[in-house]
């Protein structure tokens, strides 16, 4: 599941779109075209089908969310008996949970204490007076045994950490940990790595299996489970998403689209020919159609809205 929106993600979105009841001939044709664009799309769809037994059964019977959750998390032997021999692989389990969440059988948090859906932002205060702001499609879990600790499953958040002289605050991700005494820090969790940006933090430390790195205020770095990248100056506009804006300066189009995807209820595909085109400007996150139209006005690309679920960004001419 390589980058920020993998082919598995696209396959899940297509499944949800086609099962929504609103998909017509255009959606069916666009889906077939998506399958044929890249062999990886077909492979992802086949992997997804290994999870469809459980979800299809749940959909037909309108099984309660808790039962679907129990089914998906059950030991493989009992799950095989329940599904008549169809065991789910670990990757298919993740896909099955994704589909169940999208279809309304499970909460989109996948067990998180706080979460946001597509296009949502939320802010809340912890018991220690720290304030957490979640970007769209973000899920976190609180550590019940430790008041100043949380786990970021996925997505992006801004944490304004209150000072506690006796206990640092720890933000964990699937790749490692970041601790700080106080201040503002942004965490962006993708599948392949975590990016942390310190705004005005005190004693921030990133730690993974492969080592640890102190973060200076105003710096940004990425890390996976084994290594930490070198620090680089953070961008002043990196938290504009709090107010519903995407501000970029000569950022690759592919990265810009990555930041739009949590606000688009469907699949956005970018042609490799234009993925590295630099983008600068201030764009709306809450109105992705308006943002895509604005990109067309200034860049040599065209937006092909195949269906309301699928948008292709392809080479074109500046309007």
C-alpha cells in the first residue's frame, strides 16, 4: 500500500461507488476503463474481492456494525466456517474494514476515539487542556492509561500541547513516536511514513527503531519505522487547512492532489506526465470542484470528470 492514496484505496472507493445504488452506465464504463489503465488496478481489485465475501454477506443481511466488526476481526478458523471456507488475508482484513466503514457497517474511525470523515474538520480539548484539531479523514485513539498520550492511526492533526513540567506529551503513529513538553506541532500520517512539523514546540523529539532526532522549532521531517529524514524548514502556510485552505508554493501537483483527496468523495487520478508540475497559490479545500477549475486556469492540464466518483487530471493547455 505504497503512497498516500494507493490503488487499494481507489479499488475501495470504486466498490463503494458501484454499490451505492446511484451508479449508472457512465460509472460502470468509467470503472472498466480504470481497471484497464494499469495492471495494478486489476490486481488491487482481485485482492479486494478476497474481502467481499464478508462484506457482501453483511450487506445482504444488514448485519449490525458490531457483528461485522466481530466477523472481520475473528480468528481465521472461525471466519472460514462463517464464510464457508473463504479466509481473509491480513491485507484483505484492512480492505474489508475500509469497505464496511464506507458502507456504514462500522464507524469510520476503525476503533478511534476521535475521527473525521471526508471534508470534515474537528477540534476538541483534552483533560490536560491540550487542544487537538483534526483534518479530514483523520482517526486518533487516546491512551486511557496515560493522560498525555495519543495514537494517530491516519490523517493529519495540529496539536497545541499544554505545558506539564512533570510529563511530556507523546504522539504515536504506526511508524514511531514524537514527544514534546509543550507547544504546537503538526503530525501527518501516510501509509509509508509520518511527517512532523514543529511550529513553536519545546523539546520535541522524534523516535523510531532506527534512532531519534531532536526537532528545532520551525522544522519539518519525515520518518518511517526504521529511519528519520533530515530536518528542513517548515512552510509558514502549512496549517492553512485549519481554515479550509490549501496554500502551496511550487509544490508538485501530485502532492497538491494528495491534500485534496481527503475532501473529495471519490477517486482523483493524476497522469504521471504532469505529476511533478509545480503549483503555487491558495485554493479551497471545501470546494474541490472550484479548486480543480482554478488549476486548469493556470496550468497545462485538463480535468476529466468521468463520473461524480472519478476525476482524471491529464495533460492539457492553459485556458
